[in-house]
C-alpha cells in the first residue's frame, strides 16, 4: 500500500466518477483503510457561535515514529461540500502511508468570510498541539485541497500569525484564552485549482455567485476579500507550492494559478504549476492522474517531505 497511485487506486478514482461504482468502491476501500489506519472521526477542534467544527484523523498503524501528515480541505465554493465526500482525494496519501487530517469548516450559511479561513488555521493549531499523541511530524505538515479547499490550503500555510485570524482557536499556553499570535508551520502546499484572488470573484468579468455569497453583504467586503486572498501574502520564506489546474477551468479562472505562479517566482519561493491542457474544474481523465501525482511526489520529495520507501 505504498506504491503511489497503484492500479487499484486508479480504478477507484475512475469508479468515483460513476455513481454505479461508487458504493462498491467505497466498501472495498474502507475495509482496506481500516486495516492500515487507526481512524478517529469527528473530532471537534473548534466551537464558534455554538457550531462544532470537526475533523477526521487517520493515523498510520505501521510505525510509532512521527510521520508526515496531510491536511485536506474540501471544495465547494465555501458554500457547500463535506469532508466525507472527499475521501477518494486522500487515497494517494494513504498509499504513501502518511497520516491524514480531513478538515471541515464553516460554510457561508453558517458564517461569512473570513470564518472558513479562521477555522482552517485553528485546525492547523489542533494538529500541531496534538502532534505527540498522534505521531505527527510537525516539520512535515502539508496542506492540500480542491477549489475553495485549495484556497484554504494556501491561506492556512501563508497567512502570518500577525494578521490575527487565529483568535478563535482554543489551546495554547493559556488554555482556551487567546494569548497572542502563534506562528504555526506548514512545510508545503499542494493546491488543486484553488482561488488565489477572492476579490476577483466578487465583481467584474470573473464574478462568481459562490464568491459573492461567501462575502455576502459585508460593508468591508473588499477589505476582507484582500485579507483572505493568498496573493496578498506572497513573500520570501513561505512554504513551497505546487499548483494543478486545467487551462479550460470555467469555475476558477486559470489566471488565478498563473498569477500565483508568477508572484511566487518573483518572491523566490520554490513552486511549480502543472497545467492540464483542456482540463476543466477538476474531474480530469483518470489516465491523467498518475503523471500529476508522480510530479507531486517528486516535488514533495525534493523538499524532504516523503516517507522512506514511499
């Protein structure tokens, strides 16, 4: 179970696109997963406005040493989606034997921006604070996600503590009392067609209803859009980023990945942009995934983030 994107994994990815094959694939995959991983579901990592925000933790059973750990954020335009619906996106990392944290966050109908960004930063704090208990190597935490989840993977890794978006997070030296900004570290980001300029989706030719919905009628929505946009935080020293996007994406403009790549290059941040020719908003051909994950694996390996033998 450590060969990246085995034939079985490719088959499940393909089956995931077909509702008829989904139930059978899920049952088979779940049985295999339970034998390799300790699963701790629905851990509440934050309570905000009486809403319990939860995550699922998958701990590799094959070692007691600290392991590289993936944090996954689902997509859905900050207005829909669930962590449970994203299980197949985690498969390549299960095959590599990594720990995996599958994170939910507050949708727009529960709380407008920047709530989702705050939640994901709090999830990173939970992962960091529970590292010893769950065999997490805090020097090898990687964030990833699709679409809005790609945006959240980027903001979680890039926004500095000085911005103050961790004020709701429990824990720290003073228990549940906020004692000031705490720098949390991410080692790399795998960004799948994530939003990088939220303001671009709020108005103008690239306006998207999900972007407008997430910001709602907030009077200072332009300021908040900039505050939660990854492009705002590009600077030397942030984690390496690999981005994947189709150049025919009709949901998140392909220009978002191109602009991020250019900004990272200018700042001297190690990064790579993988373009899927003719690709839309994810749902790439099953035959395209092996090469994409090979490049992701190589990128992470170059930055010392792979497990031995994976």
